[in-house]
């Protein structure tokens, strides 16, 4: 799939200012343009690195909350309040949509 995206960008001479565009404009230590395989390897590496970083951060957050029960309590309260606010918002929107549908049917 990535190979097709690279080929399409090259065929249309598209060089976006994103990770793929940067890699397509990059060169190796011999000043040669990166091959499609090198570009794909770099993108896969970035994706896995981001996943590992996220998992690592979440692990440290859980450990910190376990080691500091007062923070865990505070975070729990915030999550409960946020959930209730979202629930009330959802119910309000659902009610408003229901009223609009009834009014539309009457017209």
C-alpha cells in the first residue's frame, strides 16, 4: 500500500510537507535518494517507535498513580465528572434531535 502511495506521489510530482514527503526528498550517506524500501522501513520504524513510546508513557503513568493514591483519587474524580458531563451532553443532544425530528414530521 505504501509503495502505491509513493508511486502516485512521484507520478504526480507531489511533495507534501509530511513524513513521507520528507523521506522522499531525503538522501542516504552517499547522497543517493532513498529507495522505496528504505522509505517504507523508516515509516514503519517511526510508527513502531511511537507505539512503544505511548505504551511506555502509559506504563509510567499507571505506576505513578499507583505510588501516589491521592493523585489516583483526584484523577478518578476528574474522570467521573467528565463522564457525567459527557453523558448529560449526550442526553441533551439526543433530546434535541428527537424534538427536531418530531417538529419536522409535523410540518
